[in-house]
């Protein structure tokens, strides 16, 4: 399993603590310094079963600079959203946990992090 984190994020710290308490085996990706490519974003979105606007942090300064709030949330504009997330990783909701079984979750709550551990 891999977890995408921002070390300054309290939700990320909580998720790591929970994974450690459960003796989970995982690797950490500091996605701000090792940002995902657009292709990696597409794969994570597929695994999450979400659209890019579902995991976008629209209150970030980069979102305001891009005018993200006014972007259409429809299939025709999906690539634009994916490219924005890849180019501005601060816009990505965190932490994202990708499990070895192909699933993924946005681990913002202990329950969601635990759900990643329960995967077969």
C-alpha cells in the first residue's frame, strides 16, 4: 500500500499513526515534492471511483489563481482538471491511500483509513 501525504497535514499524520498502530506495511509518497503525473492521477481517480473535481481542494490559493471554482464539472472538461491536479499538487485532497488490491481511498477519517486495511 502507498499513502500520499503532506507532512504538514494533520489528517495525514493521523492516517500514518493509525497505519503504524495496525502494523500496516506501506510506503510514503510526499506528493508535493514528488507530484503525480496526469497518468498517475487518472489511475488513482479510477481506483477511487471519483472525478478530479471530487478530490480538488478548491480553497487553496492555487485554485483561486486558476479560477477553479468556475470550471465546469463535466466529462468534456475532465482532462483540464486532471492536468491542474498534476501541475498543482496542493490541489489534491489528502491523504490518498492506494491498496495492493487495486482499491484506493481518501483517508480523511479513521474509518476510511481502516477500510483500506480491510481490503482482501
